[in-house]
C-alpha cells in the first residue's frame, strides 16, 4: 500500500491553491477600488505590492498550519493546485488584458 | 546599482527556471539513487526564488517608476499595462509554488506514484510560469528601451 501524503504536503498544497485564487481576486479588488483598498494597501507599507505580498504570505502560512487535519488524495491535490494556479493566472492576465 | 540589480534579478530568475527544469527531469527518472538530489535541488529552487524575489522586489519598488514612465510614453505601453502588471502579481504564485516544492519533495517520490505526479505538476507549473515571467521581463525591458530611444 502506498504511503499517504505528509500532512504538511496536503495542508500547504491546499494553502497554495487557496492563496493563488485569493491573490488573483485581491488584484481585481484593489485595482477596482483605487481610493479605498489600493490606497489603504499603499498606506500600510508604502507600496501596494509589498502589502499584497505580505497578505499572501500570511494567508499561505496560516492556512498551511490550519489545514493539517484535511485529507485528500495526491491526484485530487494535483488537480486542485493546477486548477487554482491556472485560474489565478487567467484572472490576473484577463483583468489586465481587459483593462489595457 | 540600477543596472546591476536589473541584471541580477534576470540572471537569478533564469537560475530558478533552470533549477526547475533540472528538478522536473530528475523527478521523471526518480529512483533511490537520485531522490536525495531531488530534495536538495528543490531546496535550491526555493532559495533561489526567494533571493530573486527579494532582489527583484527591491528593484521594482525602488527603481521601476522611472522605467514605467518611459514605457508609458513610448510605443509599447502594453509592456507595462499588461506584461508588468501581470508579471508582478503572477510572480507571487511562483513564489508560493517554489516554497511548496521542497515540502512536496519530502514524500515517497519513488514508491508513491501520486506523490510523484503531484511533485511533477508543481515543478512543471514552476517551469511554465518561469518561462512566462522571463519572457515578460524581455518585453518590459524592450518597452523601456524603445521609450528611451524615442525620448
């Protein structure tokens, strides 16, 4: 019988997928809310991109340690990570393509 | 300093891409004899990405505004409006993928086919996004050059 995936592989894999989508949605939200969200993010660290990075890392690490009880097959985790990464990339690229 | 940082982040980015390809190919041919090397290479990918991210991030925040102004006044404004804007956010996903790679490498890559597939998926995504990011960097650089030439 094959060994199951390590608990941190599952939790940080799911954290990666969730953060990829979250980060893409944060791009759309901040760009559409220049005077509120974007301005707040700029004020927080001096640059919206630094704030964005810090938020992403906090979400990723927090979810990585919170989701250690979740069980999922390696095949499903692979699909979730690929799907979320592709979707996140398409949301970001699609947004700037339409905005350009 | 500006030129050094531009070159450094491009070269370091290329290192991440090459290390990603190395890890991917090693994992395609995984066995007991190379699994330790795969784990080490995964760590190299992650460390290289964090160093690249720190250098590129500093350059972006400290120096990019001048290039941005040149690009937007030049014939290739899309080099910033689409490629830079997309790159600066997609690279965050690359940072997370490379950070996750050494974690995924800790599983039984030799005996567990699912774990191996997962590892290959992550390494493959790193390579694909790495190529897209490097290509975008070239377009952004060209946009700045064209903007400066026509100034």
